[in-house]
């Protein structure tokens, strides 16, 4: 497995060495639906993984403000209308949204 992060716009996908305990997390993706890592507030586009051949390729989980991605297919296609497609190998990842500083606040970058 690739051991360095994937970046697609304002989304960073970091491979994890240890498998998280998904049983203790909230699953935020629905079976049979695209797995949306980040919604595009400005454009309406989304960073997402599409199900392959009626099977889930991945699942998204949340715990304590952190987002985790479990890729269960041999590889999953991460797509977005304005960015290159990435193939994510099977494995466990943390999903990190880029943040920016303004004098008023530190906020998540809107795509």
C-alpha cells in the first residue's frame, strides 16, 4: 500500500498504520450510496467514492471530530469534477480537511 497521503483539493487522505476500532464509531456513509468525504459548498461538487458494481467500495466513520475512511474494495476511485481522480488501495485512512486562518477564526476551506 502507498504509505504517503493522497491530496485532492482541500481534502487530505492519510494512510493509517493501525486499523481503528470502527465498532466504536458512528458510520456516516450509507450502504449502496456514494461515500462523500467533503461537500463542495461553493460549487455543489463533492469529493466522493462511488460504489462499484452494486457493492460498497468504502465506508466513512466519525469519532471525536475525526473522520476515518475504510476502503474495503481492492481499490476505490476518489472523484471530484474539478480534480484528478485518485485510486485508493484497500486500507484505513484518516480524512483531513484543509483549514485556513483569518483574523476572525480558523475555518475549514470551502471547495
